[in-house]
C-alpha cells in the first residue's frame, strides 16, 4: 500500500466479511479510508491465485461499463508479497438479501419487487459488454461453450479426492441429467461475459431502492453464453417454490413481493431482445453445474479443510440441486 500511495501508517479496524470457504474478504482501514481486501483461502486450490488475478482483471475491465461492480483500487499479482495474489477494492454501500432484509425494507412492496427486475437489468448490461473491446478476448476458449459444459462439470465431479467421511451424490441422477443435457443441447448460442455465480448472495442491493448496487464474487467469470447467468439466477431464485435446494445455504425470508420468474424473464428479454425459448435447458444446466461446484466444498470438508457442518450443508444443497435438475429435465419440453 505504501508503494501504491494508499495511505500511511498502521492498518486498523480489520473485519472478516466472509467465512473464507471459497475466497477471503476482509474490511480494513488506513489513513481514514476503508478498503476491501480479497485473497484466496488458507487452504488454497491449485488455481486459487490465478482466479484472484482474473477477478481483478475483470473488475478493471468493467470500469467504464454500465455494470455495477466494486471499483478496483489496486491488485498485487505476485504471491511473494503475502503468499497469495490479492487485490483491494472499494466498499459498497448495500446489503445482500440472504443476510437479512434491512429494517422496514419488506414493508415497501415496490422495493422488494424491484430486486428481481433490477437483477435482470444488470444481467442485460453485462450481456451488452463487448468482451473484446474491454480487453477480455483471451478469456474465451476455442470451440463451443455449450458443447463442453457437461464434460467440464462431469470432470469436476470426477476430479474430487474425497476423504474417508465422504458421502457421494446420487449417481443415477447425475448420469441421467448429463445424458439429457447432451441430447437436448441448443443448436445456437450467444457469446459474452458470464459472471458464473449470479444469485442474490452475490448481488449487493440498495436499501433505499432495491436497485443493484454491485455484483460481487467474480471468481467464476468466463466468456460464454450469457443466458446461463439468467438461468443460474432463476435456478436459485427464492421466489420460485420448486427452487428449494439452494435455500439452505442462501436463505431469503420473507419472500412476499418478490418478482415472479415470468416477470424476470420478460424483463430480461425486453432489455436484451434475446430468444429465451431454450431457457429450460439452461436452467437444468445451471442446477447441474452449481451442484458440481458446491460438492467441492463437501469434499474439502471430508478432508478436514472446511468445517464439517459447512460440508454437510453444501452436500445437502448439491444433492438437492441434482434432484432439482433431474426433476426439471423430466418435466421439460423444448
């Protein structure tokens, strides 16, 4: 911070903002200014430092866009300084719904209803960003994004090395959903920036209006089909009765007044002009993919790298998401 001209003297008022099972976020102050520090967890995965480097790069690329995000202050990409790559960003004045509604917020139905529509508008703004113009063209991998999704997330599941206490996922559901996704994959796709983990836990909201103040946690950002972000949001949306699997780790209550799934989809299509006929397929993929990701925390817990109760909670959520995907695939007609 001295070398970057970011204040002088001691760092004070350090507070943990997350549990750190994925990445660590700390709030800190120096010279009267508040900063948010983001860095990998103590038990790093092989790609943890590269993930933080990519996050910082994407935040910098979004600086001149209409996408609400935390402003990047400075990034340290070299692990020699602190043992890990890390970056500093501006704090955001807002709240996340799973942490609880601000006082009297649910009493204003218009603010509660606005959340889903504002989230759809933010996705539309992200989909409109030219990833090549903002310098992120090299994040795109060759070939079809959709064609590699099932194999990518099956590989993720197969790559886990569980400990002796690990209880597996329902193999029949995993296999059946994978087969359905491959057999029903859309023939066309769009290309843009995909946040990769878009849900109410990663959206900071204005307590005054319900607008999106910032999208956070860009660790899964990639270049792919933006419709997956909408599907992911809907697969986790607490306003839909069938979406119960994600509720344990990201509970939102009360849900009275939240926009319906149909309203969110309509608003998104009005803002983007996108064809959402194949959205049911994307929703099944979103649940399948998220289940594979969450199960990684369960596996790490079985190895003693994450508290056991968190691992069990994430396992229940992952299992529920595969069941949700299985059920939706069985009911789906595209």
